[in-house]
C-alpha cells in the first residue's frame, strides 16, 4: 500500500459527522459552523426510521421518498410498511399502525349552524394556558375591491366549541363580496356587528374578561397577522400560534404552506373545496396546533435561544459532536413546551 492511500485513509477516518443530520465535514471548525446555523435539537422533526433531523416535516417527507439505493439506509422501504403518512410516526407492528391510523386521520368538522356565542373555557388548565383559534373572512373595498375588510369572525376553543361567530359590518362600502370564496352577500352583512364591537368582544375573550389588555389565552390561527390587521388587533407575539409561520409546518425552503394543504397532509381531510367556512378553518388550525403541541420528544430539551452562538469558538471546537448537539437549541419555541409551562 503506497503512502497516498494511507494518507487518504487517515483523512477519511478524521472526518467529522453531525450526529443530528449525518452530514460529514473534513474539519472540526466546519462542523461547529454547521451546528451554529442548523439549530439542531430534540424538537426538530425527525425520520422515524433513522432519526435524521430535518428543518420541517416536509423535509422529512422528502427524505422518506428518496429511493433507498440513493440513501445509505432503508427508510423508504420500512416507512412504506410501518409508517403513518400523516404524522410520520413509525410503528413496530401492523396492528399498532392500523389502530393509530384510525385515530390520526380525522373527519371534517360539521358545518356550523346558526351564529352563536358562548363563554370560553377556563384560561388555564393546571399551569398551562388554554388556546382559542381565530379566523376571519374578508370582502373587498375601494374602487378595485382590493382593500381587505373583515366581514365575518369566528373563535373556537380547544374543544371546538364556538365562542364567537358573527358577521361584521364593514367600515367602507363593499365593492367586491368575493362570493365564490366567502359565500357572503349584501344581505348577510347588513345586520352585522360593527367592527369596533367585534374587536372589543375578541379582546375581552382573549383577556379573560378583564380590561387590562393582558392576554390570558394562546391565539391560534393561520396567517394570524392578516386577520389581526383587519380587526385592528394587537396581541403579544409570545402568545401567537400561527400554523403558517411555525417552522416544522413550513416547506423545505421555509415558505408557508396553505391551510388547505396542511389540513389534508397532517389531518387527513379536505377543506375549502368551495367557499371558505370560518368555523372549518378555525377548527383545522386548532387541530394542527394540538397535533404539534401533543408531540412527545422524549424530554423537554432546551427551549429556543442563542444556543451554540453564546459559546466561544475555541470552546466549541474542543467539544465532541455529541456535546455540540446537547448544547444546541432550537431557533423557534416548540409548541410541545406549551404542555409544560406558560410561554
């Protein structure tokens, strides 16, 4: 064996492997730099077969569709036999998988009947904050109908009970009812609640009936900033749970998915086949939130934060790959932590 082959073997042996995503690096400092920007943690989505960490569940789905001969493993083959295509869990026995699928695939919520209001359930369960889901439907104002105006509002609690459901009287004349999407007409809105009254009612619900402006509930929704803007509503960012902005539910390139796609992919039923129903959208967003919140990650792990970026580079380069992972933190607050404590 010549000296070149010996040298090559030494280089191979000295390569550094990320214990989370399995990428290989020639130099330790390159592994450190990777770990500082990857934010690997127990809270990241993982392949149920090889435990590879990914940025989002969409990345896990793509990983599980890679032919086994192109990936050093048999993840695709095993998952096709023992995996749930909705939550991506893997089970040892076919009976356990079949039983799980019956629970994991949900049915669409029943259409909401007449408008109704009720008091929300208690804002706390033990030390955990309760959540409500919000959805608004918009009609168009202005000459070209492009100014979004809130025309209907729905709030539901964690048990899918309606807290508030009402039409809203727009501030500006409506020039486009967007009937194909909203199903709304002039007749629907003529007796709607004034926007300020609706906003005051929503704020009262979120603040537990108090007038101090302090949020006492988690607010769930899809693209919440849009709904909040149309309601002229401000709410603490640490209490928002937006399924359009939650990293594990985003595309591989971290662009938002539609609520329709998320509901079909993670809950197993279709929504928005015709007009958009605020109640249906509320319930779907709440179910997505609860599915993410109820994930088991083995232990709480560390929350979001600076993680490895708070360490000196020289100290990081002395750590083993396992130590780097143990000290790494997520770039977002995992919703599973909502079960354990208040935000």
